[in-house]
C-alpha cells in the first residue's frame, strides 16, 4: 500500500510540473533559477526533492 501511494504521489508531482511547464514565460524558458545564498536552505530543498519545483516556479514567474 505504501508503494502504491508513493507511485500516485509521483504521478501527481509529474503532472504538476507538466502544467507549470505550460505556464513558463517565453523569456525564461530554458533558464535556471539562481543558486540560493543560504546553503542550509539549498541543502534542505535538494534533500526533499523540491529543486525541480523551484526551477519550474522560477521559469513561470521570472526573476522577481
């Protein structure tokens, strides 16, 4: 049951990233978000697997 739930969560995460990709700004399409100045925050984001989401949000809203 745990594995099935994990697979479903993964599918939802992929769908979220796909939909965020549809909302990317043309001028930020292939750019990466700048590195975080706070190394602890960057490490936590990587450990949680949230870096793809952070990148997608950056390309969606741009460099604000």
